[in-house]
């Protein structure tokens, strides 16, 4: 293939794949970045189809379907052992022409190509190097071309290829003093004297012209003839001279200083043909004092064609600089307001009939009828008419909603829960995400019972940031990976407590029933529970492997607030309990139910003695190691 046929885009750029070996490839998703929140596994819609920001491969490789452009075969570097032979049989992708070839098929040496040391199988092929091609020639645009690893750098090894640009000329030297009002005469090296300028003998300063893309020079003008030393100067009849005069007067009006304010102490100024220099500290199109010429002035008329006027100093003329147009002004910052939907219209009190009249039964009577229906029957009634559909959304008809054992919760389901405002919500063994649960809890302020048994802690952790003022029952049974640190996060008061508060209330201060069966709780967790959940009347610690006799001593200690409030206590399956802890339960006068079933080290005789003696009254034992007392 000749070099003439290899135009821009001759090789199609292949999408690289993961190396599956770097640190980013082997880690798991963070769950917090923008792409993770979009994934369906984290509760998002799944529209972006992008990987986690922390899992972006740093050394992507060519796909397994890539073949050589010349011979049509894949990489065969694994079949040889020598370093040179491996390089000759491996596939290399050019960063300029995007062609994938074997270096051995090009019949050129390794030294003639430029190898990228950071990206595997990436180089600048010898053909592009010999032809002097860059990424600008390859059709990638006038800027720079980025490699697949997503890292930025200025050299070829980091994945960027800079295009060649014309070098800018060095800036003119800056002057220490103010600029003179005009160019000096050819026979005088220094600036004109101040008396001559005051007398009017000094010709007006010609405006600096810019010709060409990079060359700037002043166009010299012939000096007008002078009538006498005392007489005024003869004006030039040329229109160019009149235009310069008008421009000079406009500049003097804008600066509000006379023309004679320029100093004559410029002995160290250069005697070049320009006679003036451009200030480098000012932005293009902007004067040092922040003022600009008025719109429609002669100065603006002469600064057309993409040139902006820049004032180098006070008292000097405006010079033109061939820079681009100034950026547009920023739009004014609008005040932000919270936009809420309009309130819904009130529900009708009567049911309109097809004949035009109203049904004799009012809305309150219909709601009493609907209260005897189940969820399925209510859903059928909602399809009868629009009025019944609005009536059946009444929260009195939905005291409890059960969504348990559903693999996924869709947005319409969550919206339906919020519209019905149930008092009890069962989400046990569902795939609810943290984002969905937080969205629900922030909109169900009247929720009294919440069942989350069997869910993951990643979802349940939403309880740590959601307000639950009316919660009375919380079920967290059989949640995986819940230890003391996770329970501490749930029980402790929120970190955004207002300063100066003497009492910091925990999130479970008003909970009366707490179910923690199957969790890995220790005595440290029980101490937090006694401190931040003092109103518990029912506690379920069944099948907690770390609960033993010291735990019972903590629950029934004189300083424990649960000693006077516990009514139901479930310790079934706690194999560390022995007969020595049974007398401690007599400290709880309000205890009505004590479940000690499946406790291996508890003898039936000791349980029978506790049932006979009991707290204030005896217990009955319908089953072995199950103690009940009639209220």
C-alpha cells in the first residue's frame, strides 16, 4: 500500500477493551459516583451505560477481534520468545493513522517508530514518522488527540499529540515612562521639546496601522509645513488627517486630560519606527481604567475588522491589536425560586351520574363501604370512574401496604405508595435500593411501622439520614453485614444537631418495638440501645450469636431504662444463655412474654421454676421454654 493512498482516516479507530489486570479493573464499583447512581443495581434508570469512575482502565488493550491490516492475522507474540521477534509479531495501533499492523509486515525497523510506553500496543508508525504526519493531518481536528486511557499529558508518551502552531513574535519592550505624543523627527534622536508642543508646532501623532498577520509598523506621514515659529500649523487637507484629528480629540475627551499632559522625560525611549509600545498587562478591548469609547465614535469606526483599541497609558493614543473579539458579557444571575406544582383540586363530595344528577350517597358513606374491601378490590374500584379513583386514594383505606419479596420496585410503585400514605410499610426481602428507600422515607412522615427484614445494609443505611418522627416499629431482622459500627451509625443522633442543644435525641427515641433477630450484636451495641432507645416495650434478639448472660444483666440492671418498660422479650436461639441468667428476669415487673426456645444450655426444669415463681405473678408455659402471662 503506497503512502499516497493513506489519507486521513485511512485506518478505522478500534475501541479498546479492559486489560482486567490493573488496579482499576479488579476493584468493585464505588456506588457513589455519577455513573454508579445511574446503574439499575444502585437504583438508577440505567441510561448512561457507563462504568464506575474508579473502574476506568488505565491501560486498555486492543480487542481480541483486531487483526493486521496487511496480512489479516491476529497477534502471534506468544508463539516466540525473543524480544525482537515478539515485537515483530505483536499488533501495534498507530495514534495518527489508527492502522493496526504487525511491525514485521511493514519491513521497517523498531527504531523508526515512536512507541507509547504507557498504553499497550500503541505507537506512531514509521510511515507517519517519515512523512511527518501529525494528529492534525489524520482528521482528528485542529486541536490535540487524546489516547484511550483517559490521561492527559503534553508528550507522546502520555497519549497527547500536539499540533504545530505558528510561533508568536516576542512582545515589544516595555517602557518605564509614559509614551510620547508623536514620532520624533528623523534628525533628532530624542523627543520634541515641551515648548514646541505647547506652541502647537508638534504635528498630531499618526495612528498606528497594522498590516499583515504578524507585522506591525507605523506609516510615516510627511510633516505639514509651518507658517512661522509663532503661527499655527497649516492643516492638511487630506481626509486621513482629518480622521486622525477627530480620533485624537475623542481620545482626549474620554481620558478627560489635555494633550499637553504627556511628559517630556522620555530620554530612554527607543527611537524605532513604531514610537509606541503596547501594554502587556491589559485585557484586549479593555482600557486600564475600565472605560470604553462610546458606541458610534470615530475610534470604534476605525477599529473594525476584528481589532480592539487598547490604551497603553494615560495621555497616549489608542493602539490596535489584531486579537479576537472579546467574549460576550455574562448574563445576569437570576434569582432562584423553588417551583412547586399547583395544589390539587378538592375531591368531589358526591358521585355524578350519567343522567346529570348526583348519587344520593355522599363521599363519607362511600368511604365506609370501601373500608371493608381489600387491596385487590380497591384497585378494581379505582377503574370504575375518575371519582372513585380519587376516593380510593384516601389514606384511611390503606393503613398497611405489603410489597415484600419483590425483586425490584418500579417508580410507579413508589409513587403509588407515597400517594396512599400508609401507616405500615412492608419491604422485607425486596431489592429496594438506598436511593429509593430514602426517597420514600422523606415523603412518608406519618409512617409508624417499617419492615426491612432481609434487605441489604447498603439499602438500610438510608435510615441514618432520613427523619422518622412517628416511627414506632422497626424490623431489621436477618440483615447481612450488620455489626456494631453499622448499628452505632443507626442509633447515634444525627451529626447536624444544632449547636447549643443540651439534649441530642437519637433516631430511635420514640420506637416501641425493635426486631434485631439474626444480627451480630455485642454488649457494646446493647449499651447504645439502652441509651438511645429508652422506650422499648418489645425487643427481639433471637438467634443473635453473641447474646449471653452478661447481655441479660445489662438489660435488667438497675440503671437500664428497659427494666421498667419491657413487656415482650424474645431470646430464642441464643445458645450462650445458661440457667444462671433466669433469676435476672424477675427484675422486670411488666414482662408478659419471654421466649427462650431453642436455647441449648437452658434446662426445662429451670424454666419451669421461673414460670412458677415469675415476676409479680406466675407464668404459664404453652410450650417448652415459652413463658406467657395473661395481662
